[in-house]
């Protein structure tokens, strides 16, 4: 099963984010990012003790958060 897609430039793009990815996107620390990932606000996948966050679910949540702030 292929777990990556391509963006408009044709570059492979993962279908998931890591906790470090969402921390960088949101400009928060890793501890806060782990708390957010475990909050149930978006879909996550646990592989052993690794957490992967669904890119689509996270981006949908982020859009909703931006709409609320406006």
C-alpha cells in the first residue's frame, strides 16, 4: 500500500504528520503537540509508541480553528 501522494509539483508527500511536524506547523513545543495529538481532535495512528497524525484530518481541524478565530 502506497502511503504517499504527490503535490502540485509532483514531489512525494506523506499522508501523515509526525508530532514534531505538527509542533513545527503550529509553533508549539513537543509536549504541547503530544497533548494535542492525544486530545482526540483529529485522527491519529499509533505504531508501537510512535504517533502519526492523519494529514487530512489535521488540516481539516486547522481550517476549522482558523475559521473560528476570524
